[in-house]
């Protein structure tokens, strides 16, 4: 499987958007943490494509004990 390289500007935008960080705050994070966050976001995106969100598909009922 071919893994494409993400555009660094788009990656910066996504991290700022997801975590509420400024670009300087993203740059201050350890590289290993950024790599982990990117992997998590990519997996969430992949799962979102595999399992479409349907607000009506699941109903959660909360009742008092």
C-alpha cells in the first residue's frame, strides 16, 4: 500500500484546528507526540470512511437505577 506524504501546511492547520493550538504551540510539541496525534487523526478519518456516521443508527438510553 502506498502511503502519501501529507502537505505540512495542511497538517499544521489540522493540528491547530483539532487541538486549539497556535502554530507556535504545535512546533513546541515533541515530534513523537505530533506523530502519534497524526496517526490517531488518520485512523479516525479512516474509520469514519469505513463506518459512516448515522445519527439515527444508534440510540443510547440512560435511565436511573
